[in-house]
C-alpha cells in the first residue's frame, strides 16, 4: 500500500511549502483528506498558491458536494476578481515608478533654483536632466 503523504527528504521535494500544525483529534481525518486532495490536485496547477487550487481542494471535501454549478460560478467569479486586482496592482506599481521619476526631477529643478545666475551651463544641464526624467 502506498502512502499519500508528501514526498520529501532524500532529494525528493514536494512542489509546495509545508508546515506542522496542532489540531484537535476529531479534525485529523478532515485535515488528512484535505491534504490528500491538495496533493492530488497540485500537479494540475502552475502555482501551488493558486486560489482556484485552494477552492478545488475545499470543494472536494464539502459534504454532499453542494450545488456544483453555483459553486463553480462563484469560484470563477472570485478568480476573475483576483486576476483583475492583480492587473490593477501592476498598473498602480507602474504609476508609482513614474511618480518617483517626477519627484526626482522636481528635486533636480529645486537644486537648479539655488544655483547662481552666472553658473554657466550648470542650470541648463540640470534642467536637461530633469526633462529627461520627466519624458521617460
């Protein structure tokens, strides 16, 4: 009889991180079933922390299976929401990077204001540097 336990040690590594947790004895069979379902499903997903994988694992141990169509729709909606939030986060990160360049350009221009009028090309050089940052 083969074990469904995660293969670890001796150079065989599970494709996900694991941890130990104390839980009440009556919950042990449920936790073991959930872990076995996860191990069985993890090979079908590219990311071991994929929300769809977690939902599929939990759905597999749901008593009576529930209303599959409704639950599948909810999982799809949650996954779409998650993907939309990921794209919005990436967009916000790009905006933050642009604002960092603007902030740096403002600092350069403030520094140029403190230069003496007869500084030669130093003022023009700092203005050019600020423009390069702003136009990126």
